[in-house]
């Protein structure tokens, strides 16, 4: 019984942070990269890096 109470307590405590952690993950992994790709300086940098690669990447250039 003591183990079940510990598990429920852990889930209740972590449940408060789950939406914040999930939202931060979405922002860092989806929204931020897409926002960066809209900046012309970042686009030029990525093109310059792609041109310097010694191999061909399908779909790039």
C-alpha cells in the first residue's frame, strides 16, 4: 500500500508541471525552429553551410 501512495503522490506533483513541460517542448522543438527559418539571415547561413558540404543531400539545393 505504501508504494501505491508514493506513486499517486508523484503523479499528482508532476501533474502540475506536465502542461508547462509539454508547452516548453513544443515551443523549443517546433515553433522556435520555424520562426528562425523565416529570418533571411538564418536562411542565407543555412544555404552557405549546405554549399560547403562535401556530399549531396537529397532535397537541399
